[in-house]
C-alpha cells in the first residue's frame, strides 16, 4: 500500500509527465473509384462521416458518375438514400453502374421538407450514403455536415456552381464542369491548383 500511496502522491504533485491521452484514429476515407481523383484527395477518397459538396455549372455534367463507384460498393451492404432528386432516377443506369437497386431508396419531399429529411437520414446510422440537392444557404449545409458526423454517414450535396463564391462547411468541395473536376476545398490538405480531366458516366 505504501508504494501505491507514494505513486498517487507523485502524480498529484504534477512532477511526472503523463503524456497525452490516446485519441481514436481518424476514419479511413472511401475511395471514389477514380484513381486520379483519389491521388489528389487527402487520404485517398471521400472523407468519412462527412458532407461532400459537388457544384455543377449545369445538371448532367456526369455528377452521378462521380459518385456511382462508391455507391455501388456501399449498396451491397447498406442503404443508399436519394432525398428529393430533381429528376426520376433511371433504374437501368443505376443498376448498370453496379448498384444493388434493392438498397437504393428515394424520399419524395418538398423543398421545405427535403433538408429535414436529409438530416434525419444522415443522423439515422442506418444509411451508408445520402444524396441531396439542398436549396438553402451554408447554414443548411452546416446542419447536414453535423448530421453526417453524428450518423457516421457519407453525405453528398449537389448544388449550383454559383454557390462556389460562398463559404461552405462541407469537408470536401468539388466543382464539375465540362468533363473536369476541380477540388475547391479538402479537409486535411491543400486543394490542387488545376482541374482534373475525368471521364464520367452520364
């Protein structure tokens, strides 16, 4: 007991350096399925448990082809949810991209309801990935980012490229335009200066 008492006294005197508590290792990113893009992203893929914002000069720039490889892998085990997509998803194209259609769910919602629905899906811990098309400002994205962290889910927010001038809380921010992908912001590293040509499925 004397040795234990002496050790307790020594620790209480703050004369012994105790080091820092161990922190949990960061979650590994999810590969995008595009090796050239992975090479430019910190950790080599989509940031885990986070929101990725994809900015578009116009719809149909291949933005779905950007995420399909990851969604195809994730959908083999867990749900992938689309919240209020602007168009009806073409099931044969999604199946052709390798997604398990039984795991792909569509939530119909008004623009006002869509943010709430996306937030709930991200928080639920029942989804591998949630795709949404939010209309609000950066406060809406902040809610989605926090929800993705809470539910340990991949979130993808597709928005108009005009939003690039505004700040964003998303962990990763990409702009897709005419067959090129520009990394505008990436958590944990510096965004590359030049866009990356990518062949994306439409």
